[in-house]
C-alpha cells in the first residue's frame, strides 16, 4: 500500500519569520508617518510666517507680507525632498533590499506623512503664532499656498529609490565585467 505524501513541515524559525515580516513593514510605515509631525513643526520653526529662523528677516515674519509666502512654501518643499531622499536611502539599504510592496507602502506612507506635516505646521501656526486677520487673504495665517508641494515627499521616495537601484545595478554589472576580464587574462 502506498502512503500519501505528507505535506512539507516548515520549521518554527520559518513560521516566526513569516509572522515577523508584516509587523516590520508596519513599523516601517508607522515610522514614516510619525516623521510627519516633526517635519511640520520644523516647517513652522524655519519658515517665514512662523518663527522665521532661516531668514530672520522681520519683514517676512508677518503673514501680511506677500513676499514671505513663496519662501514659506519652499521651506516645506525642501523638507519634503530631504525626507523623501532619506526614506529612499534607508529603504534601499534594508537587508531585504526593499521589496515592491514595501516601496509602495513607503510611497503611500510618505504621502500621508506629507499631509500630516502640513496640518501639523498649520496647527502649530494657529497655536504658537500670534492671531492673524485672515479677512483679506487666507494665506495671511501660517498656511501652504501651493498644495502640489505635498507630492514632493512621495515623489522623492520613488525617484530616489529608482536612482539608487539603477546605481546598484550598474555597480553590480561593473563588478561582474571586472571579474570576467580577470578570468580571461
């Protein structure tokens, strides 16, 4: 009599590894999301209309001065590009090499973190800043005039990860070609 084959038994280490992986991904995503709060606070501290620590120009500190609106948006844009590049570098340096699923989760978390940073900065402006008369224009209060800035963080993650992957592939190809050249000599 032929006995049916038993299903393969996975070791407990493999089973534990399968359970840990999704948890690590969510910790990664939560870390990106949590980075939105300090980014928003940093925006308020550095930008004109907030604490204005970058320029220190007292004329730009008032929200009624329209010349401070563009630098206010550019400060947030710079923070978002920096944060996106940092996420891309950390993602490409992971031991698992950054899977497609993790890349998509990182881009989505970066988009949510950008919105969180924006709202944190606006909230900090409302709580910590002086009262503003917004009857003339809503941008008198600490705000973001160009909402397309919110796309920069996730775009920097995707573009940075792509560039780092291309560089890694080129480096691997160059190392492989060098090994082949040594073999033929």
